């Protein structure tokens, strides 16, 4: 009796084909559910700058957007993450995810005046809030810092709508995330008006756990074999979890 042995490159190839096949099957199923969707697409939205905290939280949202013919542009901006090695791990996974789907991926961590992911600046911006609990005022400020950068990036790229994967996590307070996004859009538009106008931006406030996206996230986490972090991101959340 002969034994069929699959070489490692061959197994990787067929693994990728399986992921792509599953992805398109799932898109077809999601199209069927469209009429009952709890996710409301803003009027005229064809592209969205999606602030991404990590690949696992982006995966189901990106899939949903593509299935609804909305182009996602991933914006990875997370100066809250500590230490730098952890930041790099999450960033690499986010890039791998975008590359696997051929979608645009942007980040600003190398264009600033600080090295690494700008964590020193982030610490300065949450100064005095170190002892706040998760879902407290430090997190509100953290959301605002990241979403203001996303609003400015959307403006610079001429993209009207921006959204965030932070609004998909059951560990985060959705009201805080949405309030930060709306505040960030208002601030970016105010800055824009002072410069003489241009593209105004709108925050797509949405609960991204709806329509089965929470469950789909967990499936995709396994399919892609994403790195799955064990704490929110900053050193204060790390201390609590470890
Ligand atoms: S716990 Fe998470 S959301 Fe809150 S400040 Fe730290 S990194 Fe930001």
C-alpha cells in the first residue's frame, strides 16, 4: 500500500486555497443575509478607512465590507501598545491579513518624529490616568488619540468615512468608542475648516459585533491562525492580565 506524503510548501499552498475558498463561500452566504442586516451602511459609502487595532478584530469586518462592495483601507495606528515587540507582532499580522486579501494597508508609525510606535507620546497623553480601570477615562483618551489620527488620515486620503475595529470588542465600552470617534471627526473637520476646507470626514458609528460578526471573528482567527494577544495593549492592561 502506498502512502501519500504532502510536502510542506504543497500543504501551505493548499491551506491558502482553502482559506480563499472559505472566504468566498462565506461572502455568498452573507449576501443572502443582507436584507436583515443590523449594520447600517452610511449613504454613498463606497470606501472606508478602517482603523484596525489588530488582525483578528479586523478580519470579520473586512470580510463584511467586501461582501457589501465597500472598499476597506486598513489604517494601523496603535501607539498604546507596549512593549514594541508586541506592537510589531500585531502589526505584522495586520499586514499579513491585508496582503492575503490584496487590500490597501496604511500606517503612520514611521512618519512621526518619534521612534518605534510613538508610545512615549501616548504615555504623555494619558498622563495622570495610569491607575484608571479598563473602560475608564484612560481608555476614553486612548480611543480618542487613535481615532483622531484615523480621522486626519481619512481626510488626507480624501476618504469620507472612517470606522474602527475597536467597536467590535466585547471587552470595550461601545459608547466610549463611538463618542471618541464622533469627537475625533468633529476635531478633524474643525482643523480642516481652519485650513480653508477640503474633504470633511464622518465617523461610521457601528456595533461591529452584530450580524454574527463576533462568531465569524472567532472562526477566522482559527482559519488564518492569527496571533491572538492576551491583553488589551498598554502596560497598565498587561499588568492586570498577567
Ligand atoms: S486598556 Fe486598552 S484601551 Fe485602555 S488605555 Fe490601555 S490599551 Fe488603551
